[in-house]
């Protein structure tokens, strides 16, 4: 069934009796060509692009809970491509371009809203750094716009540009950045993949890999053994736990990141704004809640909850630039588990085990990467060669000294 | 989280800086034949367990000691805290 405005009107007039489930509920077959482990945004996108771009027929997505119930439903929904390094920027720009055409492609309203993102500048040195980043973005075909304090004050009158400690000296804007309804991304990809014949199997936890003679033949699951030609791990946040079943150690630590939503407000915040002197970023959802977050808690964790010092730090960041938020009440806060890699950049690569592939290490930037991650992972799975936009995301970059370290903080996962 | 410092008693974890897996105490021998492989492992690969994890916490806002804290990464519960010095000595090292 194709979704359209006309269909909504027709269904409204006929009692909404014509809607069908958006994807089939299927039992696993004994053997697939491709098994994607993880029914999050990246896994579903991978399955979709495997079918759409590469004509893959027998594809399964295995999800231990319900699809979209992991990090794709826990993030702060921001999309952007404002990276500096050559290993990253073409990939994220490809992702942003895919976001721009996604809704037409998958025939699903993902509420993609290019309301713009603004990174605030608070010192001369930071302006130099952001100018350089903006130039790198433009060189890679993205858009970047260095704004003056006057322009910022005019566009965002609520910002405290005269903060005594961290005055706002300008900002780097990417007008094509914005927000996306994150759950709809999972549902939309699932529906589109299902229509191309992908089996989406929920409540099916992978409990082990069947590896013989250095080759992965399939996976043991809570629904029994499932054989696969190629097995694709795509479970960022749980990568450590899953790959331990294949006796793999990863250049990854798992950390908890908290996020917050305030009570609903009338429209007060156009676009996404990030504080440049601390770590705080904020946007307003279409429901009116302010969605914001900051730093990791900073210690290894698989518990999906954080601690109070980070809450305090994030709220201090909010008050430093948005004093108007002083009396806004917090509605919800939660923690999600991040694959924090050793250089802050992801991995999309083969493993040393034949037919076992890995996608993970997204740190806390995985959501914006969803379409390109699926696109490039599908390319790797189908052709056994890395996609040109993801060719830097290899396991061996650490031993070769080719880290993609945007922040320049070295192998300290908690600092990326 | 409260870390029960062996000398100073219970302290807020905010006084500490997290320094990663306590395996980092065991720096490889740079003269070993496979030193390069060992250092790649030491620098970049982690066990990253879901469960008890031995890790280094540096008391930066306190007495500047390094501690080896055993903490469950699924519950944040701390089961043991030792001075990193004592742990290193118990492994036969001079410091």
C-alpha cells in the first residue's frame, strides 16, 4: 500500500478500515543470503539498501526486542554534516543528501525538518577552528555559513551573547542540518525493506555464532539456528556484548550518554543550537519539548541510566546560553549506551572471521549517519569492497596510525 | 556514585577522573619480539565487559592517587577499591 495525502483522506472517510500492518510478522527461514543482526535504524537501512541497491533477495533482520526500540529511539534526532576530516565529511554529507530524499524514497513521513544547526563560537581561536571546519565542509560539497554576533543576535534574540565568561563571538551554521522524527526512520525503513521482501524478525535474540574453520556459517538465536551466507553485526551500543560471542575484542568501550526532554513549550527555539564553551546542544521537537543533551557520564557502562553530575553540567550549559530556560521543568531524562571507539569514528568493515561483518563504534553520532551507514554497509556486504565514502572506517586504521580523530584527544573513548 | 577510597573514605565520583580499563597498568615490554602487536592491543583493544570491570580512577580533586575500582558496568555497583600502587606491587612490580 502506498501512503499519500489522498489515501489519508480516503481512509478518514471510510472509517480507517483499509490500513494494513506496515510490515509482515514472519517466522525465520532456515537459510538466508544475508542476516543483519540488529533492527535499529542502521540495521533496517542496511537491509533496505541491500534489497534496493543490490537486488538482494533473501535478507533477514534479527532484532532481540522490537524494531526501533534501541538507540534509534533514544537519540536527540539531529542530522547534520559539519565534520572536518576527509575520512568523515564525504560520508556524512552523503548521509545528509540521503536524508533530503528519504521520505520520497521510502514513501514514509519521517518529518525531516531542515531547520538548521548553529555551533556557537566563544573565542577567536574557536572562530579560526570553525572557519577551517566550514571550509572543509564546503570543499566536500556541504553548506556552511559563518555568522556574525549581530546576525545571531537578530535571529536568536533569546541567546545570552554577553555572557561574561563565554560571550558569543559568532557561529558556524549549517542551514541544511535539522531534525528527523527518529522512530519514523526505523518504521519507514522497516516498511520499505519489507515491501522488497526483507524478513524482519522481532523478539529473536542472537545468542551465538556458528563458526567453523574461520568462517561464520550462521547464528544461534532464541528462535533456533539460522544459517546465513553473510552475517552482518549492526548493534552499536551492544557491539561489545555481541562480538564477545565471536571471541572478538574491539577498539570500543561502552559508555552511557544521557538525554533530556523538557515540558512542552510554544515555539521558542528555531533550529538546533550548540554551546561552544561547554557541551550542551538543544532543539525543540514538533510537540514543543526542548530536546537536549551534553557529555557522556565518562565511565564504562551498560546500564541505561546515568548519574547526577552530568545532569548538573548539562543544565549549567543550558543556563549559560539560554537564561530563559531557568524555569522550564524537565519532563524526562534517560540514558543510552554508546559504542565509543578509540578515535571517535565508526567502523564499517569485514572481520578476521570470514563472512562475518561489523558495523559499529558510532559513538554518539550514529543517528545522523543512519542512511549512509546502511548504504555503505550494504555495499560492503554485497560487493565485499568498502564503499568509497566509508573506506576510512576500517579496523586496521588503529595499527596503521590512520585514526580519524575529529577532536584530537587520542585513544580516550570517554573524551570523544 | 560513591567511591570508597582506601585512605580517604567515601568520596563522590565527581572528584575523580576516569582513566579506563585497569589492564592499562600492565604496559607491555617494549623489547619483546612482538612488542608492536602487544602495544596495538594495549593501546586500542578493550575487553569492555558487561559485568564486573576493573578500572582506573584518578583522584584528581583529592589526593592524586590512582585507584583500581571493581565496578559492575550493568548496575554501577562498586565491589572493591584498591590503591593502584598496591595492585601493581602485588603483581611483582616495584611501583
